[in-house]
DNA sequence: TCCAACATGTAACCGGTTACATGATTCA
DNA sequence: TGAATCATGTAACCGGTTACATGTTGGA
C-alpha cells in the first residue's frame, strides 16, 4: 500500500489535517493515486499507532476541532526507505481491451462506437494535461516549493505521454477495424467450439508452450 | 466487474471448465485482465445462478470430475450488451509516480536507481511484447479462430505501445533528473511547513482554483 | 521419491469505494 | 432557504489475492 507512504510524503512537507490532505491529494497526485477521506482518516490513525506520525488536537471555537498530524523521525525513516525501493507496477485492468479482445462477437459499428468514445475521452485528457503541465511549475513557485517543481512536472508528463500514446493506439485501432473484412464480425466461431475436450486441451497446452516466453507475467506488487 | 463478462466471452467461443478457463486467461488476456482460479470458480457459480451459463458435470474415472460450462441465450445477450457499452478507464494507481513526486525528499542516486530499475523492466516487456505480437496471428490460425486474430493483435499492440511510451518517458525523466541541480534533492522544504495554518489553507484554495480545470477527474468506472 | 498436472473449492484478509451520520457557519 | 465548506468519522460492501484443503495419476 502506498497511501500511507503518500501521506507520510506530504506530512514531510509540513503539518496537515486529514481534511487538508484530501485537498492536497486532489490537486496533485489524484491522477495516479486517488484517496477518499473515509480512507485517509483511518490511515492516519493507523500511522499514529505505528509511531510514524504524531497528532495534536487544535481546538477551534467556531469550527470543528482539527487533528493536526506531523511526521516523526521513524516516519521519515520509513518514508525514505519506501521511496528508495523500486516499485512494481500494479496489475493492469483494462476493460476496454477485454471488449476489444472479444470484438469479433460484436457488430462492427458497436465496436467502433466504443473505441470512438475512448478516443474522445483521451483527446479531452490530452488537452487538459497540456494545460496542467504548464501550470505546475508556477504552482510550485507560489507554494514555496520551487525545487519540487521538476518532479511534479515529470509526473504530469507521464500522464500526458500516456494519454497521447493511448490516443494514437486507439486511432490506429479504429482505422484497422474500419478496414477489416465484415466477415470478421458477428462471428460464431465453430471449429474450436465443436472440437472435443481432449483436442482443445492439447491445443491449449501447445499454445502455452509457444506463447509463454512472450507473456508478460505480472508478478507481485506492493 | 468484467471478470464475469470475460468468462462469458470465452464461453461464447465454446464449452469450458474453470480450470481450462484459467489456462485460456493466462495465454491471452492476463496482461490486461488477470484471474485466479479461486475467483473463477465462484464467478462461474454466480453466473449459473443468474442463468447466464449452464453447467454439466462430466464424470471422469481417473481424474476429478469436471464441470463443463456453456453460455445461455441470456448470457449471450448480456455479453453483447456489455461489449457494446463504452468502457471507463480504471483508476490509475502508479506507485512509481508517487515515489517520483516525492523525489526531492530522496538522495539523487536513490531516485535514479528506482527509475533505472523501471526502465530495465520496461525494456524486458517491450522485447517480449514484440515477440508475442508476432506469435498471435499464428496462434489464432492454429486454434481455428482466424478472424479473431486482428483483435488479439490489437490488444498486444496496446501493451507494446504503452510499454514503449512508458520507457521513453522513463529515459527522459532519468536524463532530466541527472541534469538537475543537486540542491533539488534531500531538501527539507521549510517555507510551506513554517507557514501558519490559515496561510496554507488559503494557498491551497488558490491552487485548487488555478489547477482544477487541468485535473483529470477520474470519474466512475464499472 | 517427489513434483507437476488435473480439478475443485473455502476462508481469511486487504485496499478501496459508497453510503451514512453529525453539526456548525457562511454565502448565494 | 438551501447548498457548500469545515471537520471528523463508521459501516457495509466489493473485487481481488493469498493461503489452505483434498486426492489421483503420470513422469523425472
């Protein structure tokens, strides 16, 4: 889990309440690590009981009391260790690719509609991303964390680049599908289905041997 | 959830047992939708109780009995409807970007090590992806589902393209970080931390207004 | 002899989301 | 008047992973 570590990261910048941290998440890391208040509060409590953060109640007259958290030395140590450990990628879960994978079961125009919707979404993300990227360094300057600007920009770049390449792929997929033979759609694949069980199993095993080295086995991740 | 729909998708190709489906997942969609047996079995049971699949027990003398599943008309209808519905992207959760975001808290060489590790992993994925892509159409032909080859290839392309662009980004990030001023690292940001609470909150709100339109709000997903 | 493959499952756990609860203040 | 902001949380649920359980057969 890196929510706890992300919280430590922000607390390393200074004191914060849970409510404030939610705001900070939303304007900075939400595109690659979202967090809900209902998860932040218990996580802070857990961090406290682990001795990685301290908490002070700040009594307020007109508003609800605030619980102000700060990072401890142990917390800082834990953060640095985590930051310096290589990160495994999370399991990819991409429903769109599942849909595309079974594209032959679907009328051509339905599949194309699904892909066009994705392309539109991505165009929106790309446009926003370009705007955001320009805003970031200024933001860092305003906030008094100028040196951090580089890193924040790089995370924006990551999203932008990803969106751009995803868009390129989508557009190319659309072109290839448009060009594809109509017979490829709405098909009811017969050969494999009517094979007897043993034959199918044999084929699967043969395939497994052939494809195995090409499969990107998604190993453990934190 | 699309595990159920992925199962329906494969059952639409023909009869399968849970055990077989696991194999099929591993050699085809595992890179974008992994599934464990412990999840497949209950899902099939659920699909059955929803009337989307039928089950027949095949008694075997020398081996454990097999439960052979087949898709029903209702199941086929459900599958087609799901396939034709635009897919929202899953929430992105990228620990590496979290680490990079807090890169200024870390010694330069530690951060670079983390990124080099990622770059190496990606180079491996790209190499495998290229091999795999070439194997796919052949696989489709062997299995008797030649028309499906196009779609399978496109899903391989997606992974390959994504890996390639992620690698490009990583390499560029490494270069920028190598070129960065040493003062940007191991820093203990003081200004923001020593501000009083009210001032910080004000800044956060200002930022929210400025950055909001650039933030890609990750909405609901299925 | 020991491990892999075949074949099915259950149970505990885990991180995360959604919904619900409370209650004051401020602004449109 | 009614919504948004401040500020904290709990509880139910959900999809997925890990670990555990069982028992046979065939090959290294």
